C-alpha cells in the first residue's frame, strides 16, 4: 500500500473531511455575527464523492482514522449514510465527528448504529449568557443535551473542546473541568488560533497553554500522562488526581506539534489541505468530476502531501493567516 508521505518523513494517516462550511452558531473566534457567504451547493462534494475519496484514502493510501468536520457536520443531511458507508470499508478506519452538539441529541443513537466511534463536542462555557455572547445563539442547553445523548449512545469517551478567551470565559477553566470529570467526559483546552474570518486574532489576547495549566493546577493535582501514548496526537495529556481521568491542552501556537503531524484535510469543496494554516490547496474535485480513475486520484493526493511544509510558521514574521476561516477549512 502507498502512504501519504511528505518530504520530512511524516506519514498522514488521519484524514479530516469537512462536510459543509455552514454552521448554526456564530462563534466569535470563527466567524462574524452576520455569518459568511456559504459555498454554492454545486461546489460541495456529493456524498458519493466524499465516500469515494475516503475509500481511496483508506484502501490505497493508508488512512486509518477519518474524522468528519464542518462547519457543522450535523447539518449535512447524508451524515448518517456517509458514516455507515465509511465504517463498512475494509480495513475499517476509526470514524469520529467534531461537532458543536446542536442536533446531537437526535442523531447520537443513529450515528452510533451507523458505526461512529466517538465525538468531539465544542463547549466554551457553562454560562448561558456567556454562550449567547460567544456564539450569538441561545443554544447552550442543546449542546449539553447532545453531549449527554452521545454518552448514552456509547460514543465514549465524549471529548470536549474548549477555547478560552481572555476576559470572556477564561475564568471558567476549573468549572469546565469539574463538569467534565463528573460526567466522564475528556476535556481538551485549545489555544485560540488565527483562523477567524474577521482576522482579529492577536497573540497578546490569546490564553496560552502555560496559563491554562497554571489555572488548573491551582485546583487540581495534574501529572504528565504517558508521552508514548500521546504519539502524534495534538493534545498534551495530564492525569487528574493520579488518574484515570485526564485533561488535555492543545498548544497549537505556543507548543506546536508539527514535527509529529499525521493529519491531512479535505475541504467541503474537495481541496486537499496539508495544514490548518496552509495558504495553498490541491484540487481533487476537478479530478473526480473529469472522470479520473482511483489511481490518478491517489497520485494527485500523493503529490499534494509530498509538498507539505515543515511547520505552520505562525512565529515567522512573514506568516499570513489563511484566507479561509476555520468553518471553511474543517477542524
């Protein structure tokens, strides 16, 4: 089997596939309150095109994990079908979903039956008013209900993604960890990244991994988890109170993990992206729609990954924030 190797010896085995750029929240670190201009429907990959690309990745290129993202993937009508077709592949990849949780209460059980292994749910606050301020929607209860439904459906452990913002929700770190520990969820704090559509990110406003850990250690006994178990995962994991409960911190900006990166992304309109912060893309949709065979698609994909850069370059004075925001890239 071929592998998606780059010139630095890294091999991509973790595929992130965006199913849509649309979202039903307007989180301030992602998009403006009025929303964005969505991709035209004809530009989006169809369900058959998505499954075909994933099949090429799994059967020919060594992909072992597939995560569906957005935008908000629960808005994709064919989501359960896409998950079922993905979980039917041989060899069977690990199949997961990153979601804001709205609609998960209804879909958690069907997704689990379709073969979904786990979910990552975004939750930045436990306070209703803060949620409305951050997301410009009054949907906190729906998110919490969705997480509980995922847990009940066996999509365990439910992983929770939290972005702390200075002066807005950074005081909630301890409360969020208590909430997750009580329910058996695994919490991951993520440094805010320069991926907002407004291009308003400033390093000095970002709550760093060091700050997050300092706040947690004021209330919890944290010890390093086994670094071997981390592998290429982005989160540094810490045992809480000696374990088995864990909390993670993803220092994408201040503690980059580019050297061990094993991820590759396909956008909702069929472009290969080697990094969240990439400024270039490689088109697979055109090949799909021009009648290319699986061998040609695989060759194009291999060529796209071969030119992956050494790192995201945020600390480089010449760094340019990508023109696409997170919602259009896929997490």
